[in-house]
């Protein structure tokens, strides 16, 4: 279904990106993950390594100097 869902971007996800599944350890547990997880994310999201547009840093003095 993931291949079908990504088709609206004009391309199917190649089989070698998904299969064979690999086992990865995360916080002491083992999980099955796609063969090429970073590449898979590029089919689903645009700019997977970019910061989101709504990222902002809160100023340290907010509320401190207000009357």
C-alpha cells in the first residue's frame, strides 16, 4: 500500500527500497524496517533532512522584561 500511496508523486516505490526487510534495534527492541529507510522517506516526504517551516527559537527573555 505504501507504493500505491506514493504514486501520486508520479513514481512507484521500487521493490528494492522496501524489500528485503531488515532488523534494526531501537531502545533494546528489534523491529523490521525497510531495506533503504532514508530513500523510502524521500518518496513520502519532501526534504527529509530540512527543518520544518514552522521551526523557531523562543527568546530567553520573553515575559521577563514585559510590564
